[in-house]
């Protein structure tokens, strides 16, 4: 995985060691954002997205909307 460092903006690379995530070669900051860790949604949170206008604009296409 390749990411931009949130601390300094340098190009990060996936760290091949015991700690999951990426490491910045410039400032040695570590990040796991691209791995999706700590981002699980509960069943209730997932159902709530159905009525969220932001979610609908971003992820539901007009074709999908017509089929619903």
C-alpha cells in the first residue's frame, strides 16, 4: 500500500515488520488509515446510512436509485 504521510506529506510505503501499516521514510510517522482498522460499523450504523443524504450522493448512482 502507498500513502501520503499525514504529518509531513512525504510518500509512505507499507512497513514490512511486526507492526501493521505504513511508515514515512522522512519523519518515521506510522499510519494504519489505509488498512481500514478501527472502522467497523455496527449493524445499526450501517442501516442509518440508508437515510444519509451524503452517503446517497456519494455512493448511489442514478441507475441504482431507479432500481430501488
